[in-house]
């Protein structure tokens, strides 16, 4: 794996770790997320970073395999360009249901 791809994988890992750090001192719940505009925007920003890093990986190595890579890039585009159609429920579902598996996948790729 080349250095550019590895750097992007680390960027994804750090963004996921940052999202997880937001819940160290508060309950990781939809209610907490929904009621805190700064938390919502911080999570959205990190999802943008994840999507941009994924896009750069695929530009560098188009055959690189990460599960849901195109959907991750699509989410980034939706957050940036379709900000008025972002669903809090959708973002929260991604945080809870998809980021843990993405983190595990990225950690495995980094450690190869």
C-alpha cells in the first residue's frame, strides 16, 4: 500500500476516533446527539473528512477495496452539497451502525 493511501486510512481512523471521543463524558444516545447542534456539526464534519479521504484513496488506487466506499463518498457529497436534506436519524444510524465496522476494517488495513 502506498503512503498516500495509508495517510488517508489514518485520516479516517482519526476522524472516527474523534467522533467516539465526543461521547466520553456524555451518553452516546440519539437524544444527546439531536439536542446538541455543535455535536451534530462536529460529527458531520468528521463524516466529510472520512468521505474525502475515501475519495482520495479511490483516486489513488481505483481497485482498493473498502466496504461501502462509494456510499461513504456519497454521504460526504450529500452533507456538503445537500445539507438541507440531511436527516439526523440517518447520520445517527451511520454513527451507531456503520462506523464501528468501518473502524475495524480500517484498523485491519493499517496493520497489514
